[in-house]
C-alpha cells in the first residue's frame, strides 16, 4: 500500500509543482497577472509550492526504505523525475496548446523509462 500512497502523493506533488513553476505564465497570457509585480507572482507561486511540499515530503517519508517503505533514495528520485516530466507534458499540453511533442522528446522519455528500469535492476 505504501507504493500506492508514495506514487499518488508524488503525482499530486508534481501537479502542484508544475502549476507553481509555470501556471503564472498562463495567468500572464490570460491577462490575470500581467500587472502583478514580480514579488506578487513569486508569492502566488510559493503558495502553490507549499501544497507541493505537503505532498512531496510525506511521499518521500512513506516511500523511503529507511522508514519501512519500498524504495531506496535513488529509486525515489528517478520515480519523481519521470512523474515530473509526465505531469509537465500533460499540463503543458493542456495549458499551452502551442507546445508540440517531437520525436526527440519521445526518445528522451523512453530513455527515462530505461533509467527507471536500471534504477530498479538488482545488482
């Protein structure tokens, strides 16, 4: 069950992270935040990033083998990176519809999947 909680919290964390890092760009495009001072944009992003940390920290605590979870530190990081890029790709596709996936992006994602394979390979 800790695998499920870890992955779910990592997905949620990365949704919030992507919105914190890139959501303000969409708000600017829509004219919502175009007149906000930079400090206002930063504070807005920090509020969203707090939600990210509220998911990320428990995910790592639950998933880490030192706390009884199934993953070592390297595995947690590799999983997080793959989830991060997957979530980013989906959100960027929805929010910024002019962004296209090309063959080189797909190859890089395939290589990340291989990274997960190698990170979990028993040595």
